[in-house]
């Protein structure tokens, strides 16, 4: 069965892509990197962080590259002063939303949010910090959840649901008060459904989920297992 | 808890040549004890032995809500307002003679005479709990015609010809949507009626559901036939229990009479309707969030494309339309697309129901042709601003809309004009404000609403509405600077451009429109430390000496 | 996350045999089971089922959530996520009486904040709280659709329009004192 090939242009470069491929996938194959945070290879895309928004000629709205399929003749711009400005503000929103203090964090130096801020040139936050009072759940035998560092990317929820199948994690509440929770908002250590597989810890982009016994800067996430598992599941080579 | 009001008990059969006292039994009038007034009327009829010539009937919304409970005596057409139980005797005795002057309302006043009723044509004139009343007004004739004499593409064409646009707020051409769903491939298709009316200040859909539920069912069934769907859902917000009750009743009646279920009107078309309850989430008025809710999940919107017309409920092609849109379908099928297109303006056809509320004399529901001016709605029909106050602004479109000042009073009300002026048609809420309203506080109120209703999925809306609200609270609290205003305008652009769904994308609209027309009020708060309307409680300004101390 | 297609044909699946209602002979569980059965015990019946639980018991407690989770085969965290997403559901027992103040636009313009201030003065609670003696719960709603009669409140399930602070305070005082619903004609 052959999928149709589509040709489109990304940042002025002519690219061929397979029908039903997303702009994000097509761009990456063409060597164009679009910033993402909620996207993770192997997990369903949800288009939540809005960092991957791109401009498409002829369409007044910006489109999220991770969930938008390529179309024949599309002219995509992945980088422009306007997009860069929005991306910086979105990262600043994340930094201001909760309490991200790199100097005392286990993921310092290995954090996707920190790396994104550096990459986009975020050297200060021009929206007021909110300083919410958020708890830390250290009840699990091997892992810790620190809500202060969570950016609600929901990778943990998706990994636990789609890969491990336990669905221990989900989100409670809504809006600015939303929080990730285990089971009926119980301490993680009391969870009857958690298999302690550690997948959520390793897909978490920040120091929100980490292994006990790590000190500052020592939490290095191991993501290499994820695409392998996905390939096993989908029978790809 | 008082028992459920009984619509029509002992005296319900209208005697030929006799009088019927119709009393509104929709939620608004019920909250003014209309059910007690109805009981009292029935007792008085019994007491005076007038049962052969006079009866009482519960009907739906008559529109002039602030004068509830509303009563109309047929066939004389005498109208009474603000009736209480103690008035029952006088009303009953007056049916054949002179009306009770102190209660009488002018049934020919502009509020009533200037309206053009299509959606509300049966409201207040039939008993919403009686199928026979609906049938007597050509009820289900359109459905019968559609399934026995027309083809599905023929029905879609008629809707296209009418030019009707979605009445939920976005104004997307309904015929186009139906055509897309009809052409989408899928073993199972769905029709969803969006009855989640979450805009604060809007109660048009509620009135239709409580006053004429069969109308909506007929519209949905015709839609099912046109697009090839066999299952319909009505997603009703939980805050409308009476609407849910009347709908359930209507569905049962329609099924028994062969207008829903299998073999509709004797054909092999089948269509079932089930009700699904909302649970207090404004975001579930957004179509993909609504679908998520029916699927039993949190009401989280999904990226579009794919659009529900292609992949909606359980990944099947789904048609979603608003209550008011469905309420227009049967008349369009009955009278033809050209008839509908002859009303309204070139790009905005038909009528629109508006919920007039706020600082206007006649609060209630009005249905007017598109293209009527704001001045006619607010002054001729609405009776102008009470208490000798001056008009300041009218807010349309709820939290996604804008505030329009005096200079737009002679603007024609249609989709394009409202958008050009910086607002939107929205679902039909029209809140009138006078000099006692602070426009900055109104913007803050709507931003607070968006902040608490945000689903939390995407960063721009979740955090952006919170940051924008904090700035607006600083302005109304008297501690903001001009830099805060610059930041506010910048964040409005970011949130508008980057949010995932309509809630976030339109959340800056009230701010943008008040900045456009009432910038002086923002300046007064920030620079002069004063709230011109006298609404905002500002912290007293500190002198430099106090700050330094 | 993919959503599962509902079973269009075939028998609905019964709940697993190990699941017993928390208090087996409490008749209110029959209502809950009836709702789940009506929807064929499918996972999309979650919201309808939580409505029935709240109607029957007044609020959603952990035991009910566990029972519904097992019966509909929906993970605990998902049930909790749904229960806390929708503001209509409450996880805390309500007071004997509830007063819902509408905070829609029309009611806001016509004085709803003054009503909340009056409530605060009279019985010392904010929206979302219950009085210490458990008699009165105060909530705010985003809009109840009675905009023609703004400002509106819902007292024990009944809408009362054109409310003013004084009448509301009197009514609440009555509830606090007697603890029983006082049958008064709401002023017009």
C-alpha cells in the first residue's frame, strides 16, 4: 500500500513528505528543528504547549506543527520574529506559573524547560511571578513528585496510560489550579495501581518527577527506552 | 422542597367558545411563583363554577421576563403582568368583561409588536408538555415532508438556500456544515444539539427548550435525515433542570407518536435522541470539548482540524448545531429557503433571538430580523434606560465579545457589522450598561470568568488569562502603572494568537474592545487614581514621602 | 489518548463480580446502578453516573468514586479528574441548605457582589464554604439563565429573582436559626 507523497516548502526549502505526516515530523526529516515541550516520540500528540506554532501562507491563524498534517503546496514558516516573540512569552508563562528554581533542582543542567529557555534567549521573565504554594509528594518508595516544577505537559499521564497501561496519573481540577494526581488524589506511595516502572519519571521534561537519592543536577532522564517500546508495539522495523 | 409544578390538571380542556387563561411556566416566571398563581386561578374557577367556559393552561416563555408572572387571556388577547395569587379572583372574573386595569400590560407595545417570531413563534402560545398543541401549529409537518417527499441532498440544499448561519455564535453557514457531514464517510454519524448555553447573560436556548421542546427535536430529526445520522444527543447544562424535564417528556411523546425512533412517519428512517447532562463547565460549549464530555471525559478541547464534521464523537462524522439553529429548521423546510432568505440582510439571513438584560427597562427575550438597529432594540423594544440614567455601552457576545458605545446605536445588527465594530454576535446575550458601570471592571469581570473556566490544557490560556486578570485587578485596585497597560496589550495579542480553542482566543476581546472605546477610563484608573463610574474600590494613593518612609 | 468507540451492538458488560456497593442494602445505590445499566455500563456513562451519585448522596465521596470506577472500568485517576473538572460536582458534604448566587453578567451588573457581601456579613462565609454549624452552604454559579430577573439566587433548588441583600440576609438568618426550610413567599 503506497501512501501519497506531498510536496511542500518549509522555510523556503522544498520538502517531500508522506501523506498524514505532521508538519513537525516532515520538518525534522528535513533538518528543521521546531521547538516542542509537550511532544514526545512514542506518545500521542496533544498540541498543548503551543511552542511549535508555525505560520502557513494563506491561513490567518497560526497552526501547531505537532498535530497539523502536511498538505500539498503548503508554505510553512517555522521561524520569524513574531513566532520567536510568542515562544519566549510562552516559556516565560511557564516560568512564572509555578516555582522553577534551577540552582536547587535535581534537573539543573539536564532540564528541557531550562534548555528551551536558553535556546529561545529567555534571559529574564517580564510577567510577574505567581509564587503559588505547592506541595511535594515523597511518599513513593523510589520517586518524588514536586508540583512546583511541573509544567502540566501531561507526558506522565500519557506515558502511564498509553505505554504502561496503568493510568495511575491524570489531571484534577482545571485552569491555573489544575494538578497532576495519582488515583483518587492519594499520596503516590499509597497508589494501588502504580507499577513503579519509572516511565513517568523518565518522560518528565523537568525536575517535577525524579528518583530519590539524586542531588542537585544529578537527575538525568533515560528516554532511550521509549521509541524502542513504541516500535515493538507498532511492529515497525 | 416544593413539588414539581403540574402543568395542566383538572381544568385543562378548553371549552369551545370559552376562555383560556394562559400563564407562563418557564423558569423565570416560575421563580416568581407562577405555579402558585396558576393553582389559585384554578381554585377560583372551581369556586365560581366557571369550569365550563374557562380554563387555565400552562404555556412557555412570553418574553417580558421582568413583568413575570405573565398571563394572556385567549381569545381576547388581554395581557397581565406581575400577577400574584391574590389577583386570581379578579382575573378569573374579568375574562368575559373589562380587564383588570392595574395588572394590564399593553399587548401591542413595541416590545411585542416589533418582534418577528420564527424561533419563538410557539413560545407562550402552546403548552410545552402537550404534543397535540405542537401538532396543531404544523408541528412535525416539516419532518414528515422531508422524510416522505424530499431526498437528503434536497433537504441540505433547502438549508443552504436559506442562508442560515450557526446561531451559537460563530455564524458558520449551516447548510455548508450539513453538506460536509452528509458527504463524510462513516458507518455511524451523529447529530448533537449544543444546549450548553454558558454565556452569562444568555437565556434564549433555555426559553426555547422549556417552551417549545418539540421544535428542537424536529430540527434534529430533519438534520439526521439530511446528513445520514441515526443517533442524536442533546447536551444540556445541568443548571437547566426544567429544560431537561421538558425535553425528556417531549422525547417520550415523540417516540410514542412515531416522530422519533424507528420507522419515522412510516419510512425506514430511524433517529433516536438521548440527553446528556453538562456539569458546570463553560468550555463544554466549545464543540470539541462538548464531544469530549459526551465521551465521559474532562471537557478538554481538541485541535481542529480534524473538524467534528469529519471526525467528531467517537471519531465519527458529527453535526453539531446550537438550539436556536435547530429551532429554525422546521420553518425553513416548511416555507422554503427563499422565504427565510427574504428576511434579514444580504449576509445575515433570518431572525435572531436576543436576551436583553442589564440596565434596560424591558428585560427579557426578543426576536428580531437581522439588520435592525441597536437603537430600535434597546430603545423602541427595550424601553430605554430606566431611572433617568444615560446609556453607556451594550455588551454582546458574552466573554468572547465586546462592549459597544453610543456611536454604534444606529448600526445594523448583523454578523459582519458587529465583528467590524470589535464585538461578535455570539449566542445573543445583550447586556446594557449605564454610567454606574465601570468598563475596566467589566473587562476584569470577563477575564476572571475566562480564567476560572479555562480547561488548563494549553499554556497561553491557562497562564495568560491569569496574568491578564492580575493586571486588570491591579488597574481596578489602583496600583497599576502604564507599563502594566503595555504588558496587558502585549499579552492580549499572545493569548489571542496562540491559544488552542475559542475560549482562550476570544478571552482578550472584552479587554481589547474596552481599550478601544473606553481608553480614558483605563487612564483615569492608572494615571488619576480614580474610577469615573465610582465602582472600583481603590487603595488610597500613597505619597512619595509615605513610600519612602 | 484515544477514546473507545461505544459498543453499538451486543450485550452490555456487567460490572466485575468483586464489586459490591459500599452499603449493599442502601436503596440509593439502586439509582446509581440503574443509571449505569441504562448506559450499558459503558465508560462514557461516567458523568451521568456521577450526577446520579450526587443527587442521591448529596456529594461524591471516595467510596462512591471507587465503586463507579470499578463498575464502569474507568481508572481511579480518570474518575477523580472528571469529578474535579466539573464545578457542578462536589467532593464535600453540603450544608442543610444551599444558597447559590448567580454571578453572570446581568446579575453582576445588577448587584450580585452586594449580595455576596451581605451573605458574608450575615453568616460569615464566602462562596464555596459551609457555615460551621453545617446549616448553610454558599456557592456561586456562572449563570443560571434567569437574566431577565437579575440579580438571581437559587435557594434550596428554587430560583428567586430580583433578590436584594436585606431579604436574602433575613432568609439565611431563618435557616441558621431553625435549621429547617422556612416556607416563605420570596418577595417579588
